[in-house]
C-alpha cells in the first residue's frame, strides 16, 4: 500500500471521526433538552449545591440529564455551581440552560407587614427566600448586632420597616438583616428625623407609638387623628390607656400571640406589665406589633386637635368617636358599651 493511500485513509478516518465528534458535540450543546409543557419553569439551586442537587432539580425538567451534565462539565459550570432562582424556557438546549444557570439569577419580591413578633416575621421571610426561620430568628436576636446599631430586645422589631423589597432567593439570614438595616436608615430621612425630634421622640419611640395607632384603627385616614390623641396625652402627662397595649401584655405573658381578644376587661387593666399603659406612664418599652408606614407617618404628621379620648363608633364601624373631655367621652363610651353587651362579646 502506497504512502499516499495510507495518508488518504488517515485523513478520511480523521474526517469521519471529527464529523462524529462534531455531531456529538452539537447534539450535546444545541439540541433542545427540556421536557416541560409550560412556557417556562423555575429552578431553585441551593447554596453549596452539588451535582446531586442539580440532578434532583433538573431531572423532572430535562429530557436527558446526562447530556446536560456533559455540557455543563465542558463549560466549567459543575465546578462553580451558583445558588439562586433561575428561569428555564421551553425548548432551551443545554448550552442555553447552562448559561441561564450561570448568570440568570432572578430577584424575588419579598413582602412583609404587621407581624406581631420576630418569630412571625422569620416564618414569613423564610417562605420567600432560602434562609430558614431558625437562622433568621438567630440573626434577628444577635445581641452584638443590636447593641452596635442601637436596638435592644424590646425594640428590635423596629428595624424591619414593612414593605416589598427585591432580594436574590439565596439571601442568607445575615444578609437579609443587613439589607433591612440599610432600608431602616434610608427610611429615616432627615425630614422624618426632624419631625420626630419636634415631637420629642426618637425614631424607635415613633415606631412604638405607631404600633399602637396601627392596632387602634385600620382606617388610614383616621390614623393622624388617633396619633394626635396619644400625643396630646403624652404632652399633658396623662396615661396613654391604650387597650392594644394591654392585649399585647396578655399575649406576651402567656406566650400565645394567636390569642384573639375582642374585649379588654377591667381585671386586665390591673396586669403588672410595662406594656400596660393603664398602669405605667409614657410609651411601652417597644412596639406591640410591626406598624406599617402609614401609621408611622401618621405619628410624624399628626392631626392637631384638642381630643384626649376616643371610643369605637358603633354607627360607623371601623371609625371612632373623639372627645375633648371625660364627660363627653363617657357619653360616647356608654353607647359603645350598650352595643358590645348586645353583641354578647365577653372576651
């Protein structure tokens, strides 16, 4: 056999082999490899994920995981698996899937409001990001963090301003807390701080009062009036006598924040708790719930009036009747007591 024929044979074999390799590589990278019927599917890759985690997440969504694994290995992705939330589109090939998992981490919207305690907040947040409630509770209660940033056990819930925020799903508990500190400082603008100072209150005291206002009325348009009542009482040195603080004291004492209390009884007013504003003057040690922004701004922008009392308005449910003096208030209160007794609400 001549040298030419040998060389030609080698070339032919090389071309065939190259063609087979090229076709195999093409199929590995560029053949559609999704198996879901919807337009898109969402994948959650946990922190420190291994190949087994990828397989668990992707096997239901791809036709051939082994071909994906081969493509991911060749692109160097398996050595740098990234945690997060990712979107896969129907018909994607392995090359596109790897690219999406490498650089397509999707932000998630995290929302929270009106939680009564940080355990509830932790549960709410844990349902929206990767961090679990145990790690969140630990981060919320970190005493070094609280001390460094001017919070304590009683007012630490003040740090968390209810709103909707964007996070990456793989956010850790500490990163969530750090972001909330930034949002807290951003919320307390110079204008808000000046308004608080003019009222003789610190930001955390504003939030404590706002939590009472929030619990007293769900009507946003009435909150500045209610805030004005309590500020009038503070200025005059009167007891706040806020029923929601007594309800909170009962829940805190029993440890059951799921308790539903519709009526505060006279015996409840004797409860010895710093949160009982019928017994102790001034503001409670901290918020009795997480007030929303409208309640905070109602305290900072109270309606100016001469009211010192209010009671539920039984003719306009959700709203209240306000009074400048005790005699007027007692008339309003008598109307409310008749109504509540007629409803047979004993607790």
